[in-house]
């Protein structure tokens, strides 16, 4: 239980928790088409080389964000860590292979993350999972039901905030015992909590007969 007066720590709700309702053309576009466009954008970014093309991809991502009329405040808060990683990776590439390679790497990374953010922010979680189920339809020919694929992805994404919450609880407990710098005091309790969560999830699925046969 949370003590009175204790501020609640915001817990990241995962990509499926970033949906922002709206009426833009991207909000109205079918989820499967948006996922296909995102996959195509990823291929184009990887295949087309050069700093100029990377900056164009970043400009397109910013334009899509503007067309969708999404909140820049929410997007900025989610891109802070990605931006830091992009700066570090781009800086290393610039040092080892030249500034053009550094700009290309950083711009490509931010562009892809921003495009993925636009897709998740303009699409409801149920629509995304339904689109994933339909996209996985051909897998039924190799004995893998599309519903199982969609369920596995859903469980994976929904486990991310549980993992973060377990890590925060373990860190707070370790600090309370004066072990805030002990990796063992941080990792072991979090791992135990996640194993317990996984077993509880598996037992719940088994009780409903999911995955049998």
C-alpha cells in the first residue's frame, strides 16, 4: 500500500498504452496498413544510405507526427532516452567513420522510433493486436495459430510495466536496507517477482485451456 502523502511513481505502460484519441487521417487509417507502412519504412531506412536520406526520413516522421496532431509533450518525454542513445551511437559513428555516418545513424534511429510512436499513438491496442493476428495468418499453415502469436505479443508487451514495477520495488527495498549499490539486492528480488508473475500467468492460461492441443 502507498503511504499517505507519498507521490505515485509513474510507470511506463508500454507501447500499447500510448494511444491518443483523434480524428486525423492517420487515426482513421487501418491498423494493418500502418503496420505494413512502418515495416516498409524500416526496410527503406536500412537500404537507402546517406546522411541526406536519413534527414529526409526524420523529416517525414516529424511530418507524420504533425499530421496526426499528437501531443509533442508526451512524445518528447518518451524520446528523451532514445535521443540520448542516438547521440551516443551517432557520436561513436562520427568518431570512427566520419560525421556523415554519425548523422545518418542518429537520424535513422530517431526517425524509426518516432514513426513507431505515431503508429501506436494513432491506433488502439485492440486494433493493433487484431492486425497482428491477421498478418500472422499464413503461420497457421506451419501449425502456429495466429491467435497464439497475437496473445504472445500482447502478454510480452503487458509484462514490460510489470518488470519495471518489480525493478522499482526491488530498488526501493534495497535502499531501505542500505544496499542500494548491491547488484544482488537489486536483481534477485526483481527476478523472483518476475518468475512468480510468469508462473501465475501460465497457470491462468492453463486454467482457461489456452494453448492446449
